[in-house]
């Protein structure tokens, strides 16, 4: 295994969980090679493709459409077809749509075996639960695909500045096919948890119960997202090549974004399977 990588076939060994927690604390992420069977990945990839098709047909039947220029606007609190159309335009399907379209199934089934349960119990050492920010996402760099069930590139950022900073969380980022070479992948900065909090001047207060209870310096958020390499060493960038069955695990204060090159002409579908706990700090 290379740096930042662990083999899930060794997850029953004592050092696995120690090494995983160290990687997440010191660099913010770890790749779990061979974490999910290729057969399971292929099954859920097909189910997601079918779900995108069925949801598009539902929206069309309901006569709902959102123009590209409106993609970033709220859907005025309307649910049903309006919310579905809005999310589809961004290439997204949350699990609540997936479970309705596929009764008895959840995107979380992909990481539903006992090894992941043991991993989560060892890591959190406390109760944990699915995050409301989970989703499938399609990415394409073809301009013809923009706002048509595909997202474009996302700049380097930290998830916690966008949702649930009062809850520490993990993201089991799972591509449903090879990525990082001919299909867009992710890039991450190998920066420690404490270093990110210090840079963003995060103040959790005494006992935050909502995102409004957490102070994050807005100028530092902009500096991180728009002037990243004026503040962090570009040599810390990590751009993994991943295969179907690999899982990229990172926490909600990890610095990451889309990795794209002109050679990446293939499309990508991936799962963002987020799991949170009620503690706001990195588990000891």
C-alpha cells in the first residue's frame, strides 16, 4: 500500500483502525482499497442510472422544468417534482429519492457490511447516524451536459463550511467506476485537522447545537476556496487514481475538490455517503 492507503481486507487487524484514525487526523483522508465488491458497485451503478431516468420522466410528466440560469436559486420551498428537478439539474440524487424509487434499498447499502460498521464504531466510539447531506452525484466536463443531470468541477473547499459544522462527520466517497485518469476524480490537500481549524479560526463555543453556534471566519473561507495556494503548499495535493470498489474516506474538515484535466473525457458517477456523530470534535 502507498501513503494514504489502507487495504480493507486487513480491517480485522488491530493496527488498521489505529492507522486509519492517524491518517484522518494528520492528512484528512485515507483510501480504502478494495472496500466494496465490484459486483455490488455495478449493481448500484445500474440502479442509479435507472433512477436518474425514472426521475427525469416523472419531472417531465409533472410539467416541471428549471432553466439553466435558475440552477443556483432555491426551489422556493416546493417539494416533489420541483425539488427533484432542481437536484437533477445539479447532477444530484439524495438517498430519499433513491429509496422511494427503489423500495427496500438505500445508497448506504453500499457500505452496509459489518466491516464498515466495525470501522465506524472504532472510529467514533459513540453513536453515529446518516448525515442529511448524502447524495449521488454525476460529473461531466462536456458543456453539453451542464445542468442536464451532470455537475461540473467544484473548487477546493471544506464540507463543514457548507453544512453541519457542529457535528463531526465522515464521507465515504465512492466512485462507481474508475476515476482520476480518464474520468474526473477528487484532489485533496494533505493538511491536518487542527491546522484547518486554526486557519479558518473556528470557534465551537461551549456546546454547539446547530451550525449557527459555530463561528468560522468568512474571509478565511474565501481565502481557502479562491486563493488556496497562497495559504497552503501545492505540494500537499494528492490526486488518487481509483477503481470500482475503492472508497475515499475523509472528514468534513478535509480540504478537497474536483480533479480535472483535458484528458478526462469520461463521465463520473459517485456516492457521497456521509455519517455524522453529535460530537463537534475529532474523536479521540
